[in-house]
C-alpha cells in the first residue's frame, strides 16, 4: 500500500502560512482595489441614460449603426431589469483584470517568442493554468486576499492570462523570417525590429488574444461571485442559492449582453489594428 503523502499540509505550512499577510500582497491588493474603485466611479458618474448613449456612440464608431442599435437596446434592457449597477461593477472588474493580465501576459509572450528557453519554461505553466478548474483559482485568492472584489479580480486575471501569452508568442513567431532578415540587413537593431516590424505585423493575433482574455475574464467574474466579488456574478450566485428563476434569468441575460458587447468591440478594434 502506498503511504499517504500530506502534500496539501506541506503547501499550507511552507507556502501559504509564510506568505499570508506579506506586505507585497497588501500593496497589490491596494493597487487593484483602487483601480476597480476608480473605474467604477467613472462608470457610475453619468446617469445610466447618458452612459447608454456613450456606449451606443462607441458601438456606432467601431461597428456601425446596426450594432449601435443593438448596444442601446441591450444596455437599456440591463437597466430596465435592475441590473445596471451590477453590470457596471462587472465591466469595471473585467477591464481591470484584463489590463493587468495583458500588462503581464504580453511581455511574457514577447520574451517567449524571442527565447526558446523562456518558452520551454513558460509553456508547461500555461498548460497547468489552463487545465486547472476555474473554481480552484478562488482558493489561493481568498486565502491571500480575503473575500470581496479584489480576490475575485485577482483570480480572474490569473485565469484569463494564458491566451495573452500564447497568442502574443504565436503572432511574433509567425512573422515572416525574410522580413526580419531584411530589416537586419538594413542595419535595424533588435528593438527596432521588434517594435517596428514584428509587433505591428503580429497585432491581429495579439488582439485575438486580448479578445480571449476579456471573454475568459467575464466567465471567471461570474464564478468569482462566490467569493463576494460583487457584480453580475453575485446576482447569478444568489439566484442559484435561492432558486430564484426571475433573478437568474435577468442576471444571466445581462451577463450575455455584456459579453456580446465586449466581444464585438474588441473584435472591431482588432480588425482596425489589422488594417492599420
């Protein structure tokens, strides 16, 4: 019989307990909290009708009048069923988590594309992150940051980061080697090749990664409602707990409408990056 290995106890005693209360985590918690609070303040500043008009104009500019009409109707519906405040909280959390995930993921993707050793180390980590069940991300987030919006946002950004790394790496590696060689032949330095040729040519693939990050962040935000993260995730979780069908339908439809809006907007930005 194989003896029992107390692996979980080892992690708790050697990793979790020594790091709990670390000032680095407190500082990161403060930064994330301030970013979310600031963005929520911006989203809640104008009345809902004004914000609906703003997102409608944004949709008109990026995708045309048909999507603008859909956007106005969708956000008006979210407001009419009483989900406006949770929807704005969800958008704020998704955008902050996406921003931090991209700030970490894109540089790691660039480093991975330019160094095979880095990619050899990063790839199994990404595989582990993408196969780990979404609920598991909540455990360390709650342990290190407690309950509330911040652990939900941190679990969200970690869960949604892998596509940014993978697609940035894929996009830069996919740039035609002859173009890079020609740039080197004309005396271009590595930095000039990277920022002047490789990243612009890889931008459509990178933007596809941004789109995937946002979609994964939105899906994780709903799960993060279990940790008291607020937003539409909390409303969905409350509906499940109480078997409240009206609340479940209203919050679920609101999540879908917000997801469609964010997906189409990022797709439009990606197409513009490709044409430019």
